[in-house]
């Protein structure tokens, strides 16, 4: 849906020229869309259902079920054959459901992250989704924007484009309508200025679209956690194949029955395959990203979900992230008045002229809060508005170290205004000041900055010739004075910092502002390390080794520029820190891209920043990052619980099948494929549905970040899961031997062993909800799926035991109350011991 937003433009500004361009009408847009379609790069007409079915056909468990079902039919055991055929349908349905959940979550994310753009239609500037662009549209692009179609430039003003995605050339390219190269292309980005261009090609007909088909052949790189899980599953598959042949050989040696031996081998192979693990991983990541989106955090790269919980350092901008980005003019200083004035109504002629010059040094259509404040103050001070009579004839965009910008305006009679503003030291460097004037100015700057005010210097130049110098630094400026703005800290920022510190994260401010202003704001918000800082120029003189130490020790970095920001991020990464970096401007792109977690601001962020980032915070609220990190830790912790559960419950299934056979016990084949598949159908929803829905534990955000380089289990965690599985195995085999010692028949023995395993599975699900808090605490966790899944498990198990047709089919026999009690008690005891271990962990 198109959102129409009329734009008010002061006459005489460059953007006022857009009024002469009416753009397409609604009818012309409709006609163009019928002819050329939507602006989408789609190369495959994927059938998601067929893709999911194809993927299922390659799943080892499905292939084993098909093979086992076929053997049953060949051997004449059609009942078991039909059951396993039905199991294939059920397993596939569960997998398709999980796949659909994941795909739907990712599709919602894709729609949410669609890029927007501005066009002129029906004589108005409107904001639309990039996919709604049509051939013939008048596309408006400015600094920080991503170009979403091929187009021909109609008008431009100091317009520079980065075309490295197409040409490999990293330097920006200057473009205007008068040049032979007056084209812009989809996929490139605007690094400076503004242009209006008529769209000539969209979607696959763009230059990027024609070469983009090769992009779909590039596989997505797997994350460390994906690789670890994949390697674990591969090892289990290899073990399953080896044990399958061993069991087949043992059975065939004893019975000389090929098909029967094959069935028994397949039974064990099924029990070994942990196919729930990759399903659980995919589900946790996709649903986790969807949950983050509902919180106002758009995840652009799925790997970010697993990285979030590992973040050790948050690098944040000051303006608009720590502060409100709600600038108000706080004071001015001029040498002529030699005072700091803060009441606009009492400004003298020198101070009024300072505001006038500062306004001309701002954008004609201001969007920066400081420039908006300057335009607003100019309107208050001057009844006769000069702006309609001047137009910008040249612009030097923000640049330099520290940065500044210069605008040149002219009226109809040729009178020119050359105004500059920027970092006070940048302006003062280009002005001729006496020692006394310099001292007075620095004292004023110090006073203003110590109050937490953002300070800018303002200068004016006079140039007789019509030829402008190549750079703004070549002008000789007259120093007009200092303007100061106050941007108050956000109300919740102290609590946000407290949460970060409690979670073991270091927080670093990286800003273009000066040291005194930044230190004042940092002191107000109780920021740790506000009393030590380093500026970008000094930082760039340090060696890599020195910078690594500085980046870890210092928390406030001022007067920063893109290269310095990038060096800080790289130094922290070299020091094995997991870096989250916030940013919103064009110059933040390199650092956002380099950080493990690049975080762009959704409201004030440029498209370049959003493209470079892996997360977009919709409402620019840094507190959302505490929620995101908490969510990342929750997802990782719950995934770990799910995998530990899978390992713990698979061990007794494997050993209960294998040991009686290997040791030649009286009932060597206590479980058949139908029993294994029933257990698999119980375990699948438990690990990927129940544990995914688990709430965050109370101590999650007071723990230190996990080391990102570690595997998903450390040694103690893996040993705990293995011991859990072995103890449950002892319980099932003890029940087996007890039943045999009481001379129970094979069906009764099988039922008691199965009952022990089901009971252990139910309690394991509850106990493994936390390896820190007791069962009496976790039972109060709000997770509506726990009673549902466990209730279904109990009802189905009872049906298998006590409904005659089902018990006959599964080879079960109704248990007496005493037999059922013994099985249940053994199952409980084989798991509940973990509760005795938890208090020791809590007191450690």
C-alpha cells in the first residue's frame, strides 16, 4: 500500500525544483505495472510445498521408515507395514508443520525488511516500497539512500554514487545530467548530494538484475553452530550405519533369517539417528527471529540470532541512541559580544548574524535536528525571510577530520553567501584568530561542552572569483562564533546501561562529538569510564598492538570518523570480543559491516546503514538491544536444553535395544521399529516445540556472555547429558531384569520396560527445563505447551497398554497396578537424581 506524504519545501531551495516535475499519475502507474510488473528480483518460481517434500525424501529417518515398511510388506507382516507407512505420513506432517512455521516466520521478516524509496507522483513526493517502483517513475535519491532501479538523472546537486557492487571501484563517482554518464543503477548507493532520476528499468531488466541470476548459485555460508550441529549429526549417522551392520550380522548369525535380521538392524539404526537436532535448530532460529521482529527488532541475517547471546561489547553512538536526538538551541558565543547568550529574545546584532550564517550553512530542507533548530531560530529572529530569494549553487558535503560542511547560495543579482559549520576546531583552523580571541573562544567552548552541549563552529567566506576551490578547506573563513545545542539523555538510558553491565557487557561510546560534551552526557547517565577518552586523530597514530589495548581499556571515543570506527571494531575483534555496533549514517557502514552484530536505527538510519547492519531497531530505542541480547541468550539456552534432552533420551533407547541382543538375554529384541517410531514421535515435538517455547530463566541476564568459539556443549554439560542417559538405561535394564526374574512373559517385560522409558522421558522433559533451578521452581514457568505435550504422551501410552487392539499390535500387555508402579518409580528415580545435584550448582 502506498503512503502519501506531502513535502513542504521552502522556495529557492534545490528541492523546490521538484515542483516542476509532476511525475506519473495513478493511472500511468497502473498501466506501467501491467506492462512491466513489480520491481522484484525473482529468479525462481519456488513451490515451497514441493521443496519441503523433496527435502523430506532425503531425510535418513524417512528413508529408514520406507525401507522398514517395505520389508514388513514383503515378509507378509502387513499390519506393521501399514503402521510404519502411517508413521511416515505423521513424521512428514510434523516436519512440514515445523518447516512451514519457519518459512512463514522468515517470509514475514522478508516483507518487513523491504526497502522504501521516494518518488514524485501526481505532483507530490511520496514514500513507497521499492517493489512498487515502475518504469517512468521520478525517483528521488539522496545521501544514504540505496538506489532500487536503473534510471536517468534529470536533476542533481553535488551527487556522488558508490558503484562498487557493479564495477568494483570503491571511490564514489560524481554524476550529473550534463555528463555522458548520467545513469544510476540498482544496487548502488548514494554517498553524497541529491538527485531526481527517471526510472528506465526495474527488477530483472536492471543491470544488477541481468547479472544477478548467478547470485542464486552461491550457497549461504553456515554459521559455527550449524557446522557443529551438522558434524555431530554426521557422526551419529556414521555410528548408526556401523552398528546397523553389526546388529544385522549378529541376528543373521543366530537366526539365518535375512529379512528378520535386517528389521532388527534397522530398529537400532532408527534409535541412533538424532534427526530432531537439525529440525530443532532451524525452528529455534526462524521462530526466534520472528519473536524479535514482534519486539521491534528486524533480523536481516539469521546467524545473528545465535550470535546475540555471545555479545561482549556494545559500541554505541551518542546522538539519538543515548540521547533523545531532540536538539534545542542552548546558547551562542560571538567574539564581538564576548559572552555566552542563551535567550533568543535578547540576542544582539552579532548573535543574530551568527544564527543567520549558521542557517545558510545548513541544508535548505533540513532533516538534522540541529539544522531544524537553526532554521526555526532564524524564523524567530528575522521577520524578512531571505530564503525565497536565494538558491544553492554549490555544496561541499560533510567531510574532513574533524568534519565540516560548506554551502554557497546566490540570489538573482549575483550576490553570494558562503557559509560553513562543523566541528569548532575544524572551523577555527581555517580562520585568522588572535591569541586572545582563540583563548576566549576555547573558554566558551569548554563552558558549553561541560554542560553537555553539542558545540559547532560557524564561519563565512568571501570569494570574488566565480571558480570555486576543489575543497572547502581552501577557503579563508571569517569566524562568526559558536552555536551550542542540548540533546538530553533518554529517560531509560541509565536502566539500559545497568542491564548491560549486569549481563557482563562492556559499553563503549563512539561519537563524532567533542570530548567535553560527551564526558558530560556520560557522567549524567552514570556511564562507566566517562573520565577517560581518546579522539580519532590520536587513535589513528597508534599501532595495532597499542590500539588493541586502548580499545579494551578506554570506553569513550570522540571526534571519530569512519576509518577510526572501523579500526576500533577490528581491534576488539582481534582481542576475541564479540562486538555489537550501532550506527545510522553513511559513514557508519564499514564498522556496521565489520562488527559481529551490526545494529542500524530504523527511524533515523540511512539505507546504507540498514543494508550493512544485521539488525534494525525499528524505534531507535537502545533498550531493545537488552531485549535482543536476552532473546539471543534465551534461544541459545533453550536450544541447548533441547539437544541435551535429545542426547539423554537417545542413549537409553539405543542401549536398551542393543545390550539384550549383544549379551544374548532371554528377550533379545525387546523393541521393534514400531516402538522406536512411537518414541520418535513423542521426542520430536518435545524438543522442537516445548523447549522452543520455554521462558527465559531468571539468571539469564546476570551471567557472563558465553564464549562464541566454544562448541554448543562444554565438557561438563555433555557429560551431564551422557550420565543422564546412562542412568535411565540402568533403570530400563533393571526393570527388564526384574521382570525376567519374576518370570514375566516377553510382552509384560516389554511393557514394563517401555513404561519405565516413557516415565523417564516425561520427567526428563520437566527436569531439563533448567540445570540450575529446581523442578519446584520450573514447574511454575509459564509454558502452556508442556502440559499439552506431556498429557498427550500419557494418554497415548495408556492407550497402547490398555486398549486391546493397540496393545496386541505393539506386543504389550496390560500391567497390574504393582507392575505399573514399579516401572514408574524406576523411571522417576532414574531422572530425579539430577534435582539433588542442582543445589550444589546454585551454591557454587
